[in-house]
């Protein structure tokens, strides 16, 4: 499996994988909107035998500064539970750290995302409309969130999700 940056040639395949993974087009529309608006910072694909089988997107948050949102992570149904999502997450986080982003926020299953270092407690002093038991953060720089608090404001494209 190869993890690499998304290219223009991957857009249709990414849309198909995201739609298949979620069983609807809302998340695929979100990916398109984030890409089109310039909020997409890291967009990676997992490729096996020349086919895109997974995708991950990190977008720039409006607040806090120098922080990213991880959403969505998508793996084609026939490739799930084979480590594709884990590889995408690990590679994406490494790239975000290399690019000097301070932290990453996400909404997801704590049983899954804590294995990558995400923590509900790291996000608890931040305001969000999302359910707190599933809202997590990860410092990419030492103690990047220790002295911060306030609202987490996602890119405009997230508002269309409702």
C-alpha cells in the first residue's frame, strides 16, 4: 500500500471512496467543499495496485490558530479493518507535525482514536457544538494546547453539514 498526497487525477476516485465508506454523499461533498475553498491542508490517499482505497483530510481551523481538523477518514468497504485508516492517520499526523501545525481536533470514537494519542481531556476546555464525549484533540507541539481555551471554529464548509 502506498500513502501519498492526493492529486487532481484522484478527485473522482476519492469522491467514490468517501461516498462508499459513509454510504451517502454528505462527507464527499464536505471533502469537495474543503478542497474548493482552500481549507484543505493535507489530503492523502491510500493506493493499492493503482486504485485509491482510502482517503484522509486535514483542514485548517478558523480557531484556535495553527490547528487542524481531521475529518473525514474514509476507507473503501472491501479494505476496512486492514490497517488502511491507521496508516492514513499516522502519515497525516506526521506530515502535520513536520509542517509545524500545533494541534489537531476531531470528532470520533475514543476507543479508536486514542490509540493515535487523541484525548477527550485535551479538548474539554474548548467550546464546540459537537458531543463532548467524542470531541478530542492531540498536541503536535509540546503543550500546544496547555494555555489555550475558547471556541473551536471549523472551516465554513463544515457548516453545510448541519
